[in-house]
């Protein structure tokens, strides 16, 4: 950590972009700006000064106020105690913030994202004299239903001289090595840098979302990425929240990025009440919320996505299966655009900076299944919602994400208007994970999974092609075979593809999904046999 | 804190509402400056940008007649604040928060920054208390709850203001013992509209505060007026525990003002010339609605938007819809049919409806009834398109029934003229129409008999 010699003065301010005469800072270094110590980040270095991005409301910031460098990048604090906490985009715990500043957020500094005084039960896994290196688990802390491993960081190794046991706090080191190096229960990690792992493995096994249309037609693989673009009112948020409640993963990271405050208060309340059937603990115990509502500072909104993904990677590295839900990536992209325009960069398509696509793809690349440094298998999957302006999918954010993500769940305004939820369009959505997951469903659910899926798709295709004719001639005007397809398609739509998020039907396991579609398609097959028989009879 | 006022005469440039001053020694972003010139010209401004000693100031009032040589600029070392007191009630102010009603300014018990601070999401309380508006299309199918922001998407020529006036006259919170007040924010209104609203306000029983920016008032004030209003609303709601309904009309004028100012600042234009930060800017207003813990009050917001070219994908309604908790959409077609209020319930939506209805809040059968009405009306409307192709005679009996249902629904449920309907009347009306067409499912028949 550098000391006070790195203090300078503000020489110009434009929006949240501040110039200082301070030199010697590093790119993306964290800085304190002004007399209220607003958090900021270095965005560019110049010959005689530095350009900073301030992550809080800059009003009141004045000329000649002090600027101080921290010597480290903007980082996320990682350790036990993150679960069930709600953070803002800069990982300030919002409950603690509310205790300190009341119902409105004032720019203040809180020492740590984690409660360092909280007592935890610690069980060591190494003994005095053992040699440890990066990735070795020195022990674990029981955090709710999880065993939270404490892992030797990448830059440390040596022989254990001391290891703690029993009740510990994060303030004291849990382990000391012979050369005096201390290992704490928490550490921080620069949020814009992907965390290391031994090797990356292709996505495998599904994330069961409990949504029939997703699991059956457009499944998401562990380590994969789905995007959900949709205009307003198409139910993006409800879908994301329903998945957050029911998905069969260990840990859920939910990033509310530039969305509504009332929705977030509802989410917390529900997550505290609902019980996770797999652990019998409140859902909140497996969830971390990163919330930067639309009225909170824009620059922190940009950072919030990185806070969330770093948290996700951390739990992945502990050997968990993690699902990151972000609602919505468009608000992140807009924040990026605002920052870019205040830096007077040359705009690309629709005013977004030209590096939008590369930033997005390197963000999406942080998803994946990995063999962790400790040799476990962990995964980070992502479901990202997109809010295209005017519901127009040709806009840059949707297009950039289409190139990097594996599944596209298109929300359809017309379906939403007819109150068909989830309003996922079954004709235009797709998943690239079908082949990877085919074996899984065949072995674990039923060998008919694939067969039924293609039958279901056939029927829906048929409905699509017959729809226009039917509008003119009416259903009576159709051939018997086609009429059958239309009625079965109607049933697939109303009792299979649509699902009420407010009833017990909100979650449907794959076995039940299969049973429902089988019972509907059986009718189709039987009907087909009958009509075929009749036709043959008539022919005779 | 500076020890004395800073006065400068170093004007470098004036362009429209923008003023550039040189060689300034101390300045803050957002600091209020007072500019005075010959002939008693006095204008307030706010610091937008500081580049070393060069300051860019946004002026709020009329700049005509300012002369670079005779100008004096005072830096006040404060940011824009709003005086607050319970005495605000019943008063009218302009976009610079000066009294418009001829009475002297009240004594402020407190000052707060007009920009406000974001509500901490964990301090928010879930909106779930039903507000009765007396409009069936809203109460029955798109229920408004306390703390919600529910805009009205209108088109030029549609009776949005009559609808708003009716809501104002009837809006009440069921069994509320709390004080209730309306804050009316007029943005760029014509005199005709303004006097209509003022009449409506004077006819309501509740107290009100009006902040008025007329069509010919300075554009910059149009951006400040809603911020003043919401600061007042926060004070009344969260300090004095009152239930506040904030009515803002017309947000389209606000957004156009934002575009105008952004353009003058030479910022990069986004879609249709509106600035790229319009989403965040609108959110900084809309998100101030809500309820918070440890306070009895609430802020409910009804912004009115006139959709340019009747286009719901235009950036103004589009960005609004992404922030607000639903929308009430008015339809030109229904208006031409003589339906009042011409609310098209299909694209309309209240996201918080599910929280505010049901037994103990409205009535046990509300949810099922609303779904049933909605479903059948949607089908009927769909069939209308078909009718245009094949004609009524070419349709099945069942389809003809749904067509008739849709027509009756529009003419008797949505259409209600100036009559306010209580929620019970609204629900009974819905039941009655469904029953007429034998569309009442069994579960609803049972529930009805229980009631």
C-alpha cells in the first residue's frame, strides 16, 4: 500500500469525470476523490495528470479538493459472510449502509464488505509442518448449509507454522507460514481480472431452471450463458427472479443492474421467506444480491456487473455450481456509454463505445466449468437479460451478446400482451447446448427426451405455418390432420409452454416436464392413428 | 466552506443558456451562481463543468439582455436546495420555486438538495396498499397501489387530462387515516391545460401543492420543477407521514427540454436526438416514488406522457416503461368509439397489481375475475381482426359471443363517463358482464355467493 505522497488536487470536473494533477498512479487504480473521499478509478494517464471516473454522485465536488491513490485496483472482498447480503455496485453492504445513513444513500465509506467481527466455526484441514501452496485448502468455515473452504492464495506457499481451530473471526490470520506469511479467511481480488483456475472444461450437465420451455426446448448447460432480450412488460425480471428461486445450483448471484428499487425490496422479502428445498434454509442463504438501481450512480452500475462476476468466480473456485443472473445488461452498456461519452471518446454504433462488444465478450467468457486450483470442479453459468430499446433486437447490445452466448431466449411482446408467460418465443429462440445435453437427459430422465422434443417442435412449426390459413378459412376449413395439430399445439402452448410464476407450477422438474409433454403428444399420436385409419377406411 | 462570497466579472462567453466564466479560483460542481446585469436582470445558474479556472454555467432564467461587460457572477458555495415546511400545502410555485399565488414565501424549517438522494433499496417497503381511483379499467384490471409509479401513455388529442382530473377527484386510499395531498407538476403546459387542471385541483377535497412551468417559461426550469416537487413530496411523505400523489404532466415536454439543453451543451445525441443518459435521468425522477421503512407516508406517481406519433416504441414512452411499474395506455380507437376513459386494457399493465388485490385488500374474487375478463376480452379483440376478413356470419357462434362480449366490455366496463365506481361496483359490473355471456367459471360463482 502506498502512503500519503500520492495526494494531488482536482483540476477539472465534468460530470463524473475528474482530472487531477496527480501523477504516478496506475491504470484502474482505486482513488479517493474530494473532501468526502468519493470512490473513483483511474481511467487514463496523461503526461501531467490523471483522468478519474468517480463512482458516486459528484455534485458538490470542488476545484482543488484532494485526490489520493490507494495503490490497488478497485477490488471485491471475498470470504465467508457474503451469502444473503445485499451489496451495491461497489460492494458496500446496503443494510450496514442503511444503519449508518438512514433510508437515503449518502456517499460514505464503509470499511469492509464483510463483518470482520463475526465469529465463525473453523475446522482446519492442515497440520503444523505441512507444506502448502496455492490452491491447498487449509480448512473450512461452516457458513449456513455450506462448507466454505479457505484456500491458500496464488502468491503464497510454505510450511505451516500455526493453524487456527474452533471459533475464529476474520480479523485474525487463520494460518501462519514459517516465513511469517499470514493467511486470512478473506482476501480481495481486482474485479476486472478473471480469477485463475487450473483448466477450463466444456460446459456439461444442465442448469435445471424449472421452466419447461427452457429445460425442454432451450436448455442451459452448466458453464454456459443464456440471454433473455425483451421489450418492457415482457416479463424479463419475473423470469429471472423465478429462475433465481428454483434453479438447481448451489449459489445464486443476482445482479440488479439499473433496475427498479421496489422490485429489489420485493425480492429480498420473498427470498427470506422462501425455503430452498435442497438445504431447508431460506433461499437468501444461498444468494448474494448486487444491486445498483437505476437511480444510483451510473458509474457504480458499470462496476456492479464486475463485482457480481467476481463473487461468482469466487464461489466457483470453492467448488460450487454458481448461477449469475444479471438484470439487465443493457443498463450496464448504457452506463458504459455514459462514461465513454464523458471521456469524449469516439462513439460507435448508437453512441455505444466501439469496445462494447469486446468488453461484453470478455465478460461472458468468465462463465464456464473449471477445474479449480484445489482440483475441484466448479461452474459459473450466466443468464443475462437485455432490454433492447423499443423491443428492437437489431440493436448493438443484443447483437454483441448473440455472438458470445450459447442460448437465446427471445421474449415476445405479443405473447406477453396475451398474458402467455414466460413469453419466450418458441420459433425464434435457440440453444446451442442441445447436443451437449442430449446424453444427460437421455440417461437421467428418459430416452424419449429427444424424440418428444422434436415431435413437440414439429407440432409447433405446423401450427405456425397453418395459422394464417386458419385465420381465413377458420378451423373447420382445415383438414382433419391439421385440425388435430392445431388443437394439440394450443394445448402445448397453454399447459406446457406457459407457466404461472405465482403458483406451485413456478417450478417443474424435468421428469414432470417430460410427463406433461408425453401426455399431450400421445393425444396427437393417437389422433393421428385414428385419422390415418379413417383415411385408409375412406380410401377403401 | 469559503469565508466570503466570490464575485467575478470575467465572463468569457454567453451562448443561449450557457455561460462561460474564466479565472475562477473556487467552484463546485452543481454550485448555485447568481448572475446580475444591467436593468435589474437577475438569473440563477448552476455549475456544470470545471476545467481549471474555466467554469461552464447553466443559466435557468431568461438570458435576453445580458451583457458580458456589465455582468456580475456570484458563486454561492451551496448546491441547489429546496425550502421545506408544512406551510407548503396549498401553495403554488413556478419552476424556480418562487410563489405564484401572490402570497409571500413561507418560512422554511429545513432545506434539502433538489436532486435528492437515491433511496437505499433495503430501506424500501414493498408497495401493497390498494388505491381506489374510481376508474374500472384501472381499479379492476390495472390496479394502482401506494408507492407505485404508473404513467399514463396518451396520444395527442386524447382526453388524458380529463382522466387525470377524474383520478384526482376520486382517488382515495381505502380506510386511510393518514393525511393525503396531491402535488401537481405542470411542465410546459398551455394556459388552456393549466386552467383546466387548476380548476380540477380546486374542486378536490385534498390539499395540494402546485409547481407550474408554462409553455413559455424557461426550458431549464422544466428540468428543475419535478425535482423541486419530489423533494417536497419526500419531505411531506417521509417526514410528515403523509400519503402523496405526485402528478406530472407532461413528461414529453420534460424530455424535449432535456434534449434541448443537452444539445446546447454539445453533448452526443442518442436515439432521436435525446441524450444517452435519458434513462438514468428519468430514473432519478421516477425512482423517488415509493415507501420506506419507519415512515408512514408514501409517494405515488402518475406521470402523463403524450406519445409522439402515437408510437409506444418512441424513446420517451419506451424508457419510461422500462423504469415505471406498468403503464395505462389510452387508445385513439376507443376514444373515437366514444368510450371514456379510453383505456386500452390489453397493452396496459400494473406490475404491482398482484400485491394490492385479494381478500382484505379489495375482494377475494378480484384476481380470478380480472384474469377472466382480460382473457375473454383479449380473445374478442383478436376475433375482431378475423371479423374484418371473413365477416361476422362466417364465424362460429362461440366466436360471435366473444365479439359481443368484447363490445359490451368496452361500452359498459371501460366506459363509465364521469361516474366514479367503487371497487365493489367495478367488480360486480365485471361479474355481471361475464354472467350475461355465460363466461363465468364455476369458482367465481361460488366466491360471489360467499360475498
